[in-house]
């Protein structure tokens, strides 16, 4: 007496083949997207509508970060300056340079320059710039040596591991408040001396500034 199987079992090989193909495609697509610099961001360096060399403005001319990113000490975000801020200097310096045509147009019309966002965390992550800046976390800790960049690129991963490493050892990542935007500053030119001074200062700062670098999920995921 032969066994009786449901009719759908005759389609089982086809279902397995199609399912396998869909699964493989999903895995490859996921790896292709999530393991590219566009997602992990490290090394991501988009072409901007107007070239802005931080190496010239910050490293050579000594512009303070807060001149352009004026809200970084009081807001959760670090604002991109309006073209009128650029024109405070460029109405005299390189005022007719063709490379700044879009800046002049933006300042005259009020139409924002379509900058391409470089540094980005997922929508489910909360990050407050002002809190970190007020507690001695320098721009270079998260953005790398941006003062030396010809074109801004994403230098640090900004992953959960990256953030937790800092929250677990805040004393290693703090500096005096007046040195936060002095991006090329260090405690000492000798790395060993600098490390010792960093630890001493950091431990005192954590206590004096009442730094509460929470590792609770709700600190970043709200």
C-alpha cells in the first residue's frame, strides 16, 4: 500500500530552490549594503557642491570651529553655517573666485547650499553635541583630525562599540574646556607624558564635572 502525500509536496523542490535563491540574494544584498563605506561611513567622502578645505580655514588660518558651527555648545546638533557666514570673509577674500559662485548666489537669494551630509548616526540613536562639548569631549574624538582634511571624510565608525568604549573610560577622552575646539592640542609632545597627564586630568574631570557617562540603553536609544 503506497503512502499518500499532500499535493503541495510535489512542489517542494521548487519551493526550496526559490527560497534558497531569495535567501542568498538577501544575504548578498545585505552584505553589499551594510558593509560598504556608505553605511559603515568610515572613509566616506562625498563630493560637495563647494569645496571647503578645513586644512586651510582651521589649520592655517586658525578659525575656531564655533565660528561656523555656532550651535554646537547649545544644541543637540552641530549646524552647518549659512552662506552669509561665509561671506563675512569672502566679500573681501576671493570675492570674485568662480569656485565661490554658489556661495555668493546662496547669500544673495537665501537658497541653501545643498551640502551632502557626511557624519550620520541611525535615526534610533540620540546624540547631544552640547552635552559632550560642555564636558570636554573634543571634535577630534568623534570626527578625527578634521582640521587637516582637504575634504571632510568620515574618519571614525560612530558605532555602538565606539560610543561605549568612550562611556566606559571617559577619563581617557576628556580635555580642558578651553581646548575642546583647539584640535591640534595635546597635553604634551611626548606620548608617554601625554598619556599620564591625560589620565590624571581625566580622573579629576570626571569627579569635578560629575561626568555620568551612562552605559544604559536609554542613554542613546530613546
